[in-house]
């Protein structure tokens, strides 16, 4: 009897390479992140910071938990992502007036100004993506990704 662990065949490796939805999604997510990071670079903003700031652009300051859920992040990662935005004076984290044990976040005036500069960049980049994919295919992709995200929430 051999103590060698079972081996994965090259055929299996190639099958995973050519069919793995997770791999394809990760590669696409990285490519999109680089694309938007490049577009936002003149504002010294990353795509993740843009999404985070956009999630705070609402009349009432949201809780850390609600934004973490919206962005599909855990609270610890969100708190870490907030730090550079706080240091730049773009976001404030404050005690929740309804529950002093929790925190809420809000954009500062400087944050709102930066977001106003970033939004047209986002729009232009999305227009290029819609042209590349075709608007109906881009909409279908969003629907499919939302379906996968919703399925994850239901499974947990």
C-alpha cells in the first residue's frame, strides 16, 4: 500500500482552468478593479474607495454593518478600508445617535466634492464597458452576478 497522496491529473487541471466560474470571476474582477483604479488615479482614489464613498452618499448616515453587507465585506475589512478615507478627511466615523455602541459613517464636505469629481469618471468608464460588452449583455451580466450574490446570502 502506497503512502503517496492521490494526484490530480493534468486533464482535471485543464478542465478547472477552462470551466471554473470562480477563476473566471476573480480574473474579471481583478481586470475591472485595475481598469477603475487607473481611471480614478488622478483623484488618488481606488475603485474600492469610490464604491465605499458612494455607499455613504445618502441622507442618513449608515451603520458599519449595513454598509459591510451592501459591499459584501466583513466589518473588520470595512473598518480598515475606512482608515485612509478618514485620514484624508473624506469620511467621518461617529457614534450612532440611536445606539452609542455602534458607529455610523458619513461623507465630509471634502468627500462629497471628491465623489462629485469621481462620478463622471465612473460614468465614462462604464460607458466604455457597455460599448465593449453591449449594453444588454452588461445588464445580463449584472443580473447573473446579483443572482450569485443573492444565492450566497441565502446559503449562509
